[in-house]
């Protein structure tokens, strides 16, 4: 089964790359572009920056202390994509492995001297995930051998003691290696890493131990906090440990932390992590649009976590959040040509970014960059898109569940279907049965889709958010037609989110929309919108929207160069205009721009 996550129990079983094949469409096109362009782009940059040369022993060593992990993430992407460059790159990596299984190009010779910032166990985590991907797609080879030797080394070195890594990821990697090999010590090692955290296991640092979730044990935490990628990778590993050990208390703890994080610490796009200074979650309701950090990797980690919770519980809310994050964060993270990337994903950009040649040394979100000093996001996008079909559908004993509607063919047991749809632009989803068979087919109805209908055997019935259900037996040629009402809608923020008061945003289906201004186009600083039904304009397969707005300068208390006044000043409607809105994931593809998702009313 070709899956990044394959739990041995849970309400739903994932269908893998062998069961789900994407056809051309929103995601099929992106997965193909990833295989054809982005994977080679990442390898070229890792070679150019010397990060691959580190494994050949080239000196001086180049890149940050965790740069090995980028090559491992790329190897994972290559594994899922069955990419021809994999064997040679795996052979290069293997040269750096030491006799006892240790492998790290930064810390060889001074190993395990910095658990807070050294990232050695973090790097193993990504190596092991690459090895698991290769085992499931191909079987044993040089890469899987390197990964298993490294995992065995970790178990020998760390099974006893109190140490853990400043950056989680090895927890979920070891559980998955246990799932594919059946070797129990990998699960036990992961369990111990989870239980050690928060005792505490690591030194205090200026950001505080919450930065690496070492402030309190995971069972006692109320919400995700600290560095967002670390928090969400850890939570994913905790779900894996809980599922495999049958630890319901541990699973419930993560579910509760997820609930509060969704209610109070998540941006409209699904982005997580408000603070730039330590790439961390903010306090409850601290969700400023212009200072939203929303690292692309955090969104990928959130998708990984939501998928695990969906498998464990069968609750459609996890698929809803995954969908929001896929369309508005993952799709935003990579340019339409597959060669440049966002690291941070703010919901408002006030000043157009200056185009850069070469490596971006910062992580700000004004323009996509071909590469970064810390290039976690491009490789993370590559491995996620390469394994994306595994997130679309699941199975139970009685049938299949389709969570994400995308043109595809899905085969499992007695069921073979083709999904035909123009989603997310169009809300019609047709499931055509390809062969005679039997089983229940469930189609997810997103939370925003009130008044959805399902047509089946000549009858049309209303279906509510959650899952629409249809039972067999099926004859080849039968079809189900799900109609999701996908007209644009206004969305308003909880008033507790101070930074968004007085604003509204527009969504259409799973897509969040934004206003963008490039070059001489009207500036966005002083606009105000009227909450009237948006007008749709479809062109070149993309639906844009228009809303009524005033674009003129607002008359604020701006006297004597002081932006505050004794009386409240409202917006002066100095012009009537129509404001063009584009899907958020498409912003920044026309050059330096200002942008905003939340529109003052
Ligand atoms: Zn990243």
C-alpha cells in the first residue's frame, strides 16, 4: 500500500497511490508539474548550494545545520514520484553513513552535543520518512538500507535516557517505519520520545521551552503553541503513537488541542503561526492579517495532522480543514510554473516586494523565491504533492469515502469509479462506476455547502454537510452526481480577533479570495467594500469575482502628520468602483504586488 500514513487501526483506512490515480485537473496538473519541474528544481539548487556535496565530504561544509534534511525530503518526493534521479542521489547520501549507522554531515565528529538546536534526530526523521516511502513504492534498496540502519542506531543510542530533539518529526517517522517493518522497537522508541517531552527534556532558551513544546507534557497541553511546524509535527507523531498503542487518553488530548487551535489560532486560509520572531502560534485570537507568518511547512504539517485525525475518527471536520489548507496554503506555496515558493503566507501585503536574484535570505511573503537559506518549504511542497493522491480517499469494510473531489480514478476491492469534476471552480461532482461491483460510496459535503444535492438512480435528494451516502450494488455506467452550491459568500471574523474588526472576506467553494494590486492598478490601502453579492467572471478556467467598493482616499485624522484624532473618522466614499478579487492561491504571479484578503467594510 503506497501511503505516507498507514495506521493499523482507526475508523478509516487510507487508499494509497496504487488505488487513487489523479487525472488532469486542479491537483492532477500540480502533481504532474511537481514531478516534471519542481523535483529537479530542488535537486539543482541543493547541488548548487553545496548541500548534496556535503554528503560527498566536500569542504568547507555548506548550508545550515539541518540542510541534510532537505535532501531527505527531496528523496521522499522522488520515492513517491518514482523519479529516475533517486538511485544516484541515494548512493551519494549513503557515502556519509558511519559504521554504526550514524549519519549527519554537520555533527559528524561532535555528535549529540546540541539537542536544542542540532537537529540530528530531526534529520533522521526525514531520512526515515524517505526510507518508508521507498519501501512502500519500490521495496528494499540502498536508500531503505541507510534509513533502517539510522533508525537502529537511534534505538540503540536513545532507548534508555531522557534525551529528545529540539525539533520533532522523528516520532511519526519511527511509527511509520514500525508500520511498514513490524519491528516493535521503532514504535517503543517513538513512544518514549513523546513521553519524555515536557518533563522537561531540553534546556530553557530565550523563546522559552514552549518553543519546542517542552514546557509541559503533551497529555497536559490545552492548545498548540510555540513553533508551529514543531508543534504540528509533534502532534502528528502523538496521534500515530496513540493509535498504535491504543492510548485513547493521548488521542483525546490531541483532539482537544486541535479544537481550540482551530477555534482561536487559525487564519481563514488554514494558515497557522502568527508570529515572525519565533515562527510560532500567537495567543488566542492573535491573528493579524499583515503580520500573519503562516509558514508553508506549518500548513503541510497541519494537513498531515488533520489527515491522521480523520483516519482515526472519521470526522469530516478534519477533511474540511485539510481541504481549506490544501487550496489556500499548499496551492499558494508554489508558483504556477513550479519554480518559486512562498515561505511565509500573510493575508495582507502593504508594500510590493523587490524581486531578488538567487537565494532569498529572509522568509517574508511578498514574492515567491526560487530558493531560501532555509529551504524547508520547497522540498516539503515537493514531497506533499508527490504523495497527494493518498490524501483523497479512504476505505472501510463496507465501501469507500471520497474526501477531496478531484478528477481521478479510484479502485478498491469491489469498487472502481471515475470522478469527473471541474472542482473547485465548479460544484458538480460526477462519480461514474467503471465495473459491476458492490459497496457503499460516501462523498464528502463540505461544511460551507448548504443546499447540496445527490442524484442517484433517478432521484435527487438533499444532503447535509458531512458525507452523502449511496449504496450499491453497482452496474458499470451507473453514476452519482453531487451538486455543491458554490456561489461566492461573504465571511466575517469573530469580534475577538481585534485585528480583523470591521472587515469581511469573500470565499467561493473551498477558495479564499483576495484583492491584488500590481503596478498602476488602484492601491488597496484606503479601499472599503459594500457587502453585496459578488459578481463572477470566468476566464481561462479561473473564476474571478468583483465586489462593489470605494477605492478613494479615506479621510482619517491625519492632521499634522499624526495618525490619531479626537473624533472618529469614517471612510469617505470618494469613488464608486468595482474591486476585482482573485483566488488567494493565485496572488503574486503577476510580479510585485500589494494584496489583502480581509476587506474593510
Ligand atoms: Zn518551511
